[in-house]
C-alpha cells in the first residue's frame, strides 16, 4: 500500500491539462456493449476505476486495448452476461452495466456493487425504472438476476434525478422496442455525453441536459471514435488547490459552464477567476474569505464530488461557514482527519460548521474515499510541515498520479511505496 508524503507551504503556480472525465468514460465503456463493432475512446486517464471497468468488459468477452490514453473495445465476441462478484465490488458503476447487457443479451446478473463507502447508496431507483421497462429483477444473496426477454420502451419517472439510474435506463432503452421517456432525469454533463456517444453509434436519444430524456429504440448500433468531455471534478480539485494555497493555477481543456457553481463560490471567497477559451485560472493573493453557506445539489447545483475539497478551502478562510451535504450522507468523514491538522469543524447530521483557522499543521491522515482523499492532498499542500496521506488507493480510482498533478503546480508531493 502506498502513501503520499507532502511538504506543505508552497504557493501553487502552473498549468495542468485535464483528461476525459472518469464519470463520462465509465458509462461510455458500458455503452460500447450495445454494439458488436469496435469503439475507440480518446484522451482517457489511467485510473483504477477505468482499469476495473475494462477488466469487467474482458470477463464478458470484450477484447480491450488501452494505449497512449486511447481505449479500443472490440465487443464482437461478447457472450457472457454475468458481472463477476469480486470486480463488481470494486466498482459501484458496474451496476449500470445492467442496462447495456440487458439491451444486448436480454439477461444479466450483477453483484451488488462497491465503490466509495460514502453512504447507503441504495439501488431502488434503478430497479424501479428497469421494472417499468418490462425487466424482471430478482435479488438473492447480494446478486441481481435480470430477465430482459420482455424489455420494451416505457414512461419512467425517477423519484430522484440519480445519475447512475438515468444512465442505466438510457442504455437499456437504446436497443429496446419502442420509445422510452425518462422524467426527472439527472442533468449532469456526463449524461449529455452519454447521449452524444449513443447517438454517435447511431442511436436516437435526445433531451439530455434537461429533466426529460427520450430514447427511440433502434435495431442496431455501430462502432465509433469518441472523445469524452473533460473531467470537471479533477479540474475543480486543482482550481480549489490554487485558491487554498495561493498563486495562479490554470486548468486547460476544461469547460467553464460545467464548473459554474464552483467558480461562483471561489469568487465569493475573493479568488479571482480568469477564463479564456478552454483555459480557466484561479488567482488567489490573500487569505480567502469564508463562504456563508453552500449546499450540494444535483447539477447544475454545487457537486458533492467537490464538497470535501471546498471544505479544506473553508477550513483556512477568514470567518465561519456552513456546508450542507444533501447527496451522500457520509461524505463528512474527512472532518476527523482535518481536525488532526488543526481545522475547527463540527458536524451534525448533514451540516458542517467550519470556523476558518489561519494555518493547518502537517499530520498523518487517511483517505477514506476518493474525493476526500484528494481534499487531504490539498490540505497537506497548504499545511505547515509534513503530511502523510495513506489510503491512496482511493485517490488512484479517480486521479491519474495525483502527485504528478500537484508537482506540476509547484507542490512537493511524493509517493512512498
Ligand atoms: C454519480 C457519480 C458520483 C457522484 C454522484 C452524484 C459516477 C460513476 N459516479 O454516482 O461521482 O458523486 O453521481 O453526483 O458517475 N440513490 C438512491 N437510489 C438509487 C440511486 C441513487 O437512493 O437507486 C441516491 C444515492 O444514495 C444518493 C443519490 O441518490 O444519495 C445520488 O446518487 P446517484 O446520482 O445515483 O449517484 P451515482 O450515480 O451513484
């Protein structure tokens, strides 16, 4: 198990180019199962969530190549419909493989998935939607057995705009007979990207980005080459790091519109934002002022995936601020670690109150989940002295060599093996 060693205190200055979004690439890889042709996905980072998804595809019979950030998937020989237990446990998004496997093979078996341990994460919205589409779903001993022999288009209303459920249903509908209408759909940019990918394969999906998505099932989809959207969460993490540590951090290849709620809040903390073309910079020259309050929300609200990083910003800002976490109930586990570094934070239920301190101190801390882990790296880069972060395997799920990203900006971060 590796650890990160961080010597804090440097200002951050520099530019980093972001690659494709993990949360766009994962459903797109799942959707490749909808065709027997070859698909090429470009600009993909080497992160473990993606290598785990590729392993799952291989066990289903896909031929996969991942070279120079391009993934080629050849699904001509896919003949299995079971996602193995051990791999599914590594990756929560494995659950949305149900949609495309059902679309293609009309039956599927998937173990209850794993992923970040950040709350109960039930699957009721997925299951309800799949049942509306005529799919028989039986749960037994932690496995889901699905019979898609009567799969058909349907009207579905989601109880909550779940990202994964929206994606699952879009993929199940792509090859289903008839029209599917998903109401109260998630509006995240990754959903629009999945729509664009399915359409690039010859599908008929529209409405993504709004709360109603319509999918007209087609008989066959074909292969394509596709470049997914840039990772707004990696970009946001680095921009927040700039705000916390001071200096000028530029991310290249990001889409400003996708980061609007973060940039709004950074601006309120008195950071200056400069964006030109596909470059966004955060310039921070003085101690930031605390936000009064922000709440995590489905897109286009503030993303839960940037909440922990923003908490670090608030922990060192002047004044007191409040965070309400509305999406995942246990995303405050970083608080205990930040307190070890001298932060003043109290938590009750879904609300954290953060009293900004002038300085954090280096400490030995543990990453408990992916985004919380990245937030601890920001805290270590800001703190006085040395910080070690263990649990780096969580961070590696979504950041391609986080030590390199931070070193490029002038932080001192080393991986200890
Ligand atoms: C996706 C992202 C994750 C992000 C999250 C919210 C991927 C691979 N992951 O996760 O990084 O943090 O969106 O933006 O894209 N829920 C239910 N029942 C369900 C499904 C979800 O109650 O059947 C609840 C969840 O417990 C959670 C909320 O709905 O409280 C949001 O979950 P969802 O939008 O489904 O997130 P994921 O797709 O798992």
